[in-house]
C-alpha cells in the first residue's frame, strides 16, 4: 500500500469533492449551530497548513492545522474518504499535523469533534488527546467534544 501525506493546496477538484462529502456527513449528524466547519478560503489563509493523503496518487483524505497565535494549533477539516477507511490515512494525517506543529514551534494541538463520530474520537484518544473545556471562540455544546495534546 502506497500512502503519502504532503502539504498541498486545498483548491483542487478532488479536495473540494472530499470537503463536500465531509460537509454532507457533518450535516447528516448535527444541526447547523453544532457544525464548526471552515470554508475553502479559510483553508488558504496564512497560518494554515493543509495536508492531503494520497493512495497510489488518488486523494483519499485531508486535514488542516490552523495556528491560533498563542502557541497552539487547531485541527480542522480532518476527513478520510469512506472508501479509504482502514488504510490508516487518519493516523498518518494526524502524525503529519503533530510533526508540523512541533516544527512550527507550537506546543499544543487542539480540536473540536462531534459526539456522534466514534471513529474520530477513538483515533484522537488512541493518539493521546485528552478531553478539555471549550477553547478559543467555541461555546459549550452538548454535541461537541473538545480535545488537546501537548506536542512540544
């Protein structure tokens, strides 16, 4: 199995399709006020590192690390194509995010995920993320789970 992870532009047809799939999945699970998705323009801003997972050249997953300006970064738009699940693309993307965070001088990586996503929660917990209170501009939400990992 050939799986590669690289920083790349989010503005690619296959990425946009993957983000559309992610949007539809999140919208099927949560009401609009509990979806904290960022748009394509946000993913292209300075301070955002966007990662793409490819299997034999085909895009199978993506995620972004958004620097918060306080020594932390937030994982956004982590999504793996359902057809590619089991390839460990999520773990590889998470490893790339943490490596980038350390290389950028960030000490902490945080995230928000929904409570109806046991696979994502399991991935993060297995990688050492622990539950925290809402951070940044997030408000408490019974459908959200907030997590962080010290990576320094």
